C-alpha cells in the first residue's frame, strides 16, 4: 500500500515541503531514497525501537520510502516521526484518511518520546502558505510554531499521542499563542541598564547617538575603563522591534534551534563571540549551511571585544555583510541567503599593552608593535564604522557616588523619537530606514550644510588630519544628532560634535 506523509526541510531561513512516499509490498527490505543524510538513514533503528515500545512494529515486508523532491538533500533527525507514521499508515496499523492534511516533524527517542527540532517557525509559515490544516511537532517547539495564525499547532510528548489522534480520534491539545501579547511584553526593566554606569556621560551620549542612527561604533580605551559594560547596555536603549523585525529575528534563531519553549522574540539580540571564532562561524556556512553570528545578530547588536585580537581574515569577511546587510552562501547545488542587518559595536585597547596615551601608565609597546597591533584593522573595515570614541577610566569620586545615572528607559524614548523621524524621512526609499544606511546620494540630499558649517568641517579635516572617508561619516552622525534635537537642518553645533567621534582617523592612530 502507498501512503503519503508530509514533512519539511529548511534552507536558509525558508522551508520547503517534503513529500514522504511510503510503499509496502511483498518481499523483505528497507530502502530509503531521496538524498537522505546519515541521520535519516539511521532513523529506522530509532523508529523500530519507538514503535515496539508503544505496541506497534515495522512490518517484515519490502518497505520503499522516497523523500521528494529527490534531488534536494535532506538532513537531520527531525523526519523520524514523519517516517514512522508513514510506515504505520502504509501497513494499515493506523487509519490514514486525514494524515495528509498535516505537516509532521519530530525526532524520536527509543521509548517514543519527542526531541525538539530546528526551524519550526519557518516550517509553520510554509505549512500555512501551502494550505495545510495543521502542524504536529514536539511540545518544546510548539510555542514558536503557534506564532503563525490560522494554523493548528499540536505539541506532543510521545508518538503514542499522535498515533491515537489519527487512529482513535483522541484529540490533541492545540497550542494557541496571542502573537500581539507575546510581542508587546513589557520591556521597561532591561537586564543591563545605563543607570548602573557611573560617570562616562560623554560615552553614554555617544552610545545614544549610535543607537538613534543605527551607527556602527568602536570604543577605544585601556583595560577596566568600562568598554564591555557600556556595550552590553546598548540593546537596552535601542528602539523596540517592529512585529516584522521580531518575526525575522525569531526565524533565524529558530533555524539554529535556539527558541526552545519560547514564542516570539521581542528583544533585540546581543551576540558577543570570542576572538578565536572562525570566519565560517561568524558569517555562516558549513557543509550544511547554518546562520553565523552576524545573522544571529540581525536587528540587534554584534559586539566584538578586543577587535585587533580577531584574525584579520575573520574581520575582512564582515565587509560585504556590513555593506549589503545580508550574507549569501553558495554551494554547488544551491545558494542560501541570510539577513544580517546589525549594529557593529567593537572595542579595543589603544596599544598591545593597553595604556597608550595614559599619562599615569608606562608605555610598554614599541612603535613597531603598536603599528602591527593597529594594522589588524583594515581601512575598508574602519570605513564602515561611523563613530570612534575614546573611553577613559572613571575616577574614584564618580565610582563612589550613590546617585544613579539616567536610566535606559528614558534614553530609549529619545532614541525612539529620533528613529521615528528617520522612518518618515526615508519612507519612500527602499532598504533605507535610518541614517546609517544612507548612501552618498542621500547624504547630499538630507545633510545639507550652510557656509559656516562647511568651513568648520573643512578646517577640522585639515587641522586634525582627518581622512577623506571621515567626511560622509561625520555628516551621517551630524544628521542623527540633529534628529535627536528634532532639528530640521544640520548646523555647525551638530557638525562640531560629530567631528569629535572620529578618533581613529586622526594622525597618530592608524596613520
């Protein structure tokens, strides 16, 4: 008897429906075709044990299973439940009248228990698009799949539950999520708050500007100055995600299996990989491509601590994603694209010893060592970082103050207002939502200067030896400063403040 059961495969952040055809005929054998990987080929052992431990069995006949489309490689153990139900239905051990109405996915334990799968959200979205009635999957993944409206989602703990559902009409408990309620959960009490930061008012101001315009930022200062502490608090002042951004972000984290027992992600991600990370782990890829850290940072923050300690090749692969805000990974048979629109926040010591420009600390690095250390950051990468700011240690008087600083919630309100101004400004421009995304054409249109402002910028570039690449970056940051003040035009004050945020372009840093 021939039976069809439906599963799904995830490529990139999109799902493709897989038709599992099970045919049982006279003879003996178990034939699994359709480009399955080793995890799927081994599934017959898990299926046999799971069925036997629940009162069923694999028939001793010739079983042929085709996973269509046959030219698309299938991977992972999430097809265990799909194959098991196909075998039961084809051997008439359960009724199969309604089995084709559902997408069925799940990894089996030997006792029939369910293990979580990856990519439940993109699979659920595809199931709804193709008109399936429901999606049956492990309970650990039910909440993320239930984000999709108008699709029945059933989370199960054991294969016996789904067998009884099809064979004995014993209903399963549907998982229902109020997507809007999930999305609008309170964010007024962030884990890391700027009110905990003592002193560093100028740095906090700089972080506010970076958040308001979506600007990449690098913090330069000696060990213990507070660079990491400040970076960890940046997500707390970023504008709340839109529903579209929340869905995008949840899909990416779902693909790598990081949404266990969760619904919709409503907080911007913060990723901080170690400096020993490989280029594949950072950008994504592998034999079976998976999103890297820059895609897991989508709509959030990627923090690279001690930037010069990262391998130069690893840093260079970020150049294209920083510009295009997506990563394309090509293989012989297919190409996948992952979104990667993130804020880059980097930190570094000013020298290998960490105390260059500190009058109270001895200089322990030679000029050659310093040049070698700083040259790990290439000009093209630095060109994509709008704001450079020096972080100095906080004096004891500030550290011992009882008074708390301004909180993240208050700062975020100003940032959100500035982002709303930018959203209105760029509403007719595709793929531009905030100031950091402006190209040269947009800068000329929206960052017009009067003659005194032009003269100020000209003098600053000549006297401070600022590089030519600093010109557009200064104008972008000045535009954001003006937005924070709700100013229509960019004035000399805005230009003057933006000039201060180009430390690494000055002579004596990177040359």
